[in-house]
C-alpha cells in the first residue's frame, strides 16, 4: 500500500513538472508584448516614449532629434549604463514603428564582470520575457570566429539580437520592429 502511494505521488510530481503543465504566470508572453524600458512598443507613441524616458531618467535626448517628429535618439548618461544609445522611429501619426538599442562593448549588466557583451547573454534576457526564438542564425565571415544571431517573429512584431556589421567584433544590438504598414494610418475618429 505504501509503495502504491509513493508511486502515485511520484507520478503526480512528474506530471506537475512537465513543460506542458506550466502555470499561466510562468508562460512566456507573446512576442508583441515585449517591453523596452517599460514601453509596450505596439502601443507607444512619440509622446509616451519621451515621457517614459524622462520619467525613468538616465537618458539625454540627442539635440538633433529634439524637434524631429519621426525619430528620437537617447544616449545613456547614467554611471551604470549598459546601452550606448536607444533610438525610436515613428510613422507619420507618431506611433512607434521600430526601436534600436545598441549595447556598450563591455558592461557588467549581463555577466557581472567587464567582459564583452555576447549575443547569447542578451538573448537569454529576452527569452525570459517571450520564450524561445523562432530562428537562430550562425553568422561570421572572413576567417573570424562565428556567433549566433537570434530572431523572434510573429505577425505584429520582430525582435532581432545581432552584432553591428554581422561580425564577432561588432557591438551587440537589439532591433524591435512593429510589423505594420508605416504608410497606412487609420483615422481614429472615423467609424469603420
């Protein structure tokens, strides 16, 4: 009798730890629900981006983009910075169409030591939010060592972790692209 109870408890504990039985809170969000600096990019606009970055602090807007309506570029000025800059592109209605985050070559953000940032370390941070990538591409050329680039994609959003110039010595960046037609903007006041 005791062995059957132990067997049934073992079976139940194994079933609870299977990947298919992950609770709703532990499941990764859809790709389009990823956030950058606390912003949901599919719902953000020029005003909400500027307000959020001024609220959290540690960023200074590039002078050349202060009066622009299609691009914003913010440089990190905090002592503990991990990004060199963050750039946002907008459509003609002021909604975010893409965002680009360029990381410093060396940072303590990912490995807690001053070593070069790896695409894998950045991808692991994103995996915690939205799960496994839809595509992993091995890159490298000219006899240099290769590295992996990571891509998450669905109908509404594409997230890409790569290196500048597609070479191992380039800085790591994350590019977020909202997959909508940038030339089509619906009139919000007009009924459909």
